[in-house]
C-alpha cells in the first residue's frame, strides 16, 4: 500500500511538471505570433510586450527544470518514467530558446521602425513565423497525445521553413545589391529570418524528443534539409 501511495504521488508530480511544459508551449506560441505581428504592423508597444514577457518564459523553464530534477533525484523513476522526466527538461530548454528568438525579433523590430520599409518583407516573415508556430503547436500536441506520426510530420515540415528562409535571403540580397542604402535594414531582416529558421529547428527537435519518448529511439536518419545560401557565398556584401 505504501509503495502504491508513493507511485501515485510520483504520477501526480510527473503530470504537474508535464502540464507546466504545455503551459510554456502556449506562452511561446503566443510570443512567436505577437513578435511577427509587431514586425508586420510596426507596433512598438506590442514588440516591447513580447520583450518583457520573455522573463515569464525563462522563469517557467527554471521551475520545470527544478521540479524534474527533484523527481529524478528523489523518486528513482523507472526507465519509461525517466524518459518522461528527461524529456520535459529538454523540451523546456528548446521552448526557452524559441522564446529568446521571439524576444530578439521584437528588439530588432524596434530598430527597424527607424528605417525605411523593405516592401513585402515583413509580411513574408510573418507567414514564415506562423508556419513555425504551427509546427510548434503540433509538436506540443504530439507530446500531449504521444502521437509519433504527428511528431514525424512536424519533422518533415522543417524543409519548408528552410525553403522559405532561402527565398527570403535571396530577396534581401537583391535589395542590398540594388541599393546600398537598404543594407542595414536588410541585414536586420535577414537575422530575423534566421531566428525564425532556428525556431523551426527547435520545433523539430521537440518532435524528435516525442518520437524518442514514444519509441525509446531518437530518429537516426538525417532531417530533410534544403540547400542553403549564406552571406559567405557573397563576399561583395
């Protein structure tokens, strides 16, 4: 009876920390959407709100890590429960980094408000960000549902984000070559695009963690990637 009581307490604690991960996922999804919206609408107030809310994301990650570490240290979990406890640490770390990228977009948005707009760029970046937000939402849903197929689908969609990034890079490069006065703004926009591309990688990492949680194995095949372009290929910039 005592062992059953301990097991029930462990299950409750594990469910509580997983609920915090889901809550953190929702906060980060909102950060992505609001950062992209602030960029497109040139909303400095919203950008500042995104920047300030990052502290709540950081605090939640710290709480999740502390709770998960305590579970591992005090409860001696079985192999399957240990995978869950470790997964919440890794997933929360990925979510925290996505939150950091959202904050960085918000900070660059405030700088871009002082510069001339690059036609169509912010709308394209918002579309890319919303695609990533959709990936992240599905990754979190796959975690809640322990849905290996949905996680695999998220993983396969990362190439679409790479393709969007490459297209935007070429567009920014064209603007910079046509008029050197566009270089500073385009560089900021390029870094925003790269931030969003990195968010896609992190959403994919969460999906891979779900696959590991369900199957006990991390996918060993390489993620499908689009051939990239970088500033290093263009020394004239």
